[in-house]
C-alpha cells in the first residue's frame, strides 16, 4: 500500500477512536497512541528521511494534514468530554434545596437549675448575696459548729456519707472520718460568719447528700438553699415577714404561710414553714394530705451557741436562718407528685417547664 494510503487509513482509524473515547482518560490514551513519542503518526514523521525523494512532498503534505486533522479532532472531543464530565460532577454534588431542613434540638436549663435561680433572684432583689461552700465538708462545719452534739442521730455512720482516705492510717485505725458529704447547706452559715462581719444577708444554694433511698419524697442527693441574716435587732417578726414575702413571690400572692414550732440544733426557737396548698386553696386534698398546708422549709433564730463558735457577740447581734429543698419547691410549684421525676431525665417530662 502506498504510504499516502496508509496515512489516510491511519487518519480514519484515529478520528474514529477519538469519537469513540468515552472519557478524558480514554481520549488521552488515543492521543498517546497516535501523537505520543512512539505514536503511529509520530513514526511516519520520524521516518520521512527514508521516503523516496519524488514522494516526499506528497507524503509530507499528507502527514501534516493528518496531524492537523487528528489534533483538531482531539481538541474538539476534549472540550466535549470536559463539558460532560463537569455536568456529571455538578449533578453528583447537587444540593437539593427542596428537602426540608433537619431541626436542631435546642437544650434547655434543667428545672432544678431554673428554680434555684428563681429563688436566688427573689432574695437578690431584697439585698441578699450568694455564698458558697464545699460539698465535701468537715464534721466541724456540717455538725459541730451548728450545735449538733456528737451523739446527734444525723451524725450516725448510717445517716451520712463519710469520706475516707483509704491509703491513710488514721481512717483505717479509727474506722471513722472527719470528712463527709454535707447533709445540709447550713455549714455555709458557719463559713460565712467566720469570714464576714455582720451585717450578713446571704443565701447559699448547693447540693447535699443523704443516705436515703429515693422515694416520692426523698432523694439521696438534692439541692438546698440556705439563708442567713445577722444584724442588729433582727427579730422573729423579720423572719416571718421575709419568708412570707418569699412564698408570695415564688408561689403567688394568694398563697398563705404559717410557721409551726419545730426543732433544729442550730436555731432557737426553730420552726417549719408551711405554704397553703395551691391545689385545694387550703381546703384539704390528696396533694396536701388533707391538711391544706404544704411544708416547704425549716427556719429559726440563730442559736447563741452558734454565734459562740464564730465569735459573734450574741448580745450585740441577732439573726435568723432558713433552709429549703429546691426539688421540693419545684414539685410544689408545678404539682409534681414524685421528686424522682426531676432526676429521671425523661425529656417528655422535662420539656414541659
Ligand atoms: N438544714 C436543715 C435541713 O437540712 C434545714 C434548716 C432548718 C436550715 C432550719 C436552717 C434552719 O438554716 O434555720 O433539714
């Protein structure tokens, strides 16, 4: 076959291969096969010297025409494939803006935190400030300086979580410890009076721990808010007025309060405060066990013995203290029948507040 015919055949085959190439990679293979270092057309260009003189012009011209045609076809097909590939890429990464969005679940504050803040706000509004003490407390602050004698039942190993240093000799020898998980926030009273001169108007929120099995009205760990006022001329009337104001702010202006004589080691006299039942308005119902009243806190006038521990002159100053359970207040406010519901983490329940 004449060289020129071979070239024309090569051209037909090359153009056909180019048209058949399905993607850029296949097209590149075709280009290398024809125009690459050892490509078919390159071979003809290289061996031009061996073509007889009289055919050279014709072969040279044809070779060149084939090269131009192949190059043009390659360019055109390359652009075509690039467009197809880009379109496919865009399709694959397409964002379907008609899909509904995924709702973000917003967290909320837990009811106990919210009620704690609500109570704090009421007292901050009448000039109190917030004090804090450690949850791991010593026997001295939790009991002794609060006028609780060593034989007081709440100090029993069975009623309190004692913290022991297991590596320490002392704890192992005596079997007892002076360090415990506080059973009440009342110890903060002592810490504040040690550090601060009267006038003192503080509340102290925080966690407390009891060796109680959880039931509808007991939790082994709960939140208390302690209150302490020490100033000149503070009377039981101030205590009643303050707590009545607090209850009305917290539960509503229509709620009544009453104080009942009670006993606490660190106050004298001591009392428990009841608020009228919000469900039956004091008539008596199941929620208030037929009494019309709900107990919400303990309180009393600071015992002079407690002042003695912290070096405050009981002749010059007097004061009152109170302590309430936040979980209990939350349940009373929202008529929740079981304290444990607050701790279960059931979002269907918690989201209501
Ligand atoms: N700490 C007491 C308790 O846990 C509550 C209490 C009663 C606190 C009387 C007081 C108070 O400050 O004066 O049961």
